[in-house]
C-alpha cells in the first residue's frame, strides 16, 4: 500500500464580488508528496465541490462564485492535524 500524504487546502474565491479565502473541511489525502502535483490533482477532482469548503455559502440563495486560480496546498506533517 502506498503512503498517503495529507494536505491543508485553501482556495481564493470571489463570492458576490467579495474576495475571500475558503478552507477544505478536513485534510486532503494524496499519494503524491509534491504540493504542485497535488494542487493540480485537487483542481481536477470532480468529487470536491463548494460545500466541501468552510466559508462557501450554504444558504439556498444564488451566489456568484469565482474560483481564483489554483488551490493553496500546505503539507501536513505526520501526527499534525
């Protein structure tokens, strides 16, 4: 079994014209130890949706959301949560 590396993930977004930074709820796990590769992996992950991020609007109203660039990926050391 390959080792899984854990990452904190943040993403700069513009919600209704206001720039903000949202955080993935929990850690992202990947077999890659290269944050640049993980950044692309996360960007292409169809299972990650807005509601997976803390700070994303959860009400029933429509919001204009613009995902700005690529996610910010920070490796987490073993034992660090």
